[in-house]
C-alpha cells in the first residue's frame, strides 16, 4: 500500500507540469477573479474529467481504496482527491489534454503493478 501511495503522490506532483514550461498566470479583473475563485473549488468526488484514461483511472482507484488496509485508506483518499483536483485543473487547458491522458495511463500502469496483490486495476 505504501508503494501505491508514493506512486500517487508522485503522479499528482508530476501532473502539475514543469516550472520551466508554465505559462504566466493571466491578469484578471476583480469581477472575473471573484468568479474564478468561486469556481476553483474541488470538483465533486465523481466528477468526470472528460479524458477517458483519467476517468477510468480515477474511478478504478476510488473502488480500489475499499480493498486497502483500513489504516491506508484515509491517506489514499486524500491523494485521490488531490489528484482529481490537480487533473481537473489541468483538463481545463486544451493544450494539456494529450499530456494529461498520457500521465493518467502511466498512473494506471503504475497502480496496476502496485495493487496487483489486492486485485485492483
């Protein structure tokens, strides 16, 4: 389980992009900034990202958490929520969708290997 949690944590961090390739944040008017702040909250637990590889991975990981040791479940849920939020933010960018699909496939492959003992993925 610890291996899965480490893989998930690394995937969340890696999916946020390389600092050297980030675009500068746009300057928003106060009204637009208020709307963006209101809408930037965490997506609901079952929000679909619209990227099949990511949606399948997140759904399977959510189901897999119930098979983990009880002690590992809270940390795994937090990582799942963090990953879902990070990917949802990335999915808003049309340019990031292809890269995000690859990251989700890689995360699923890593999770499949890490959870083979409990029958996930």
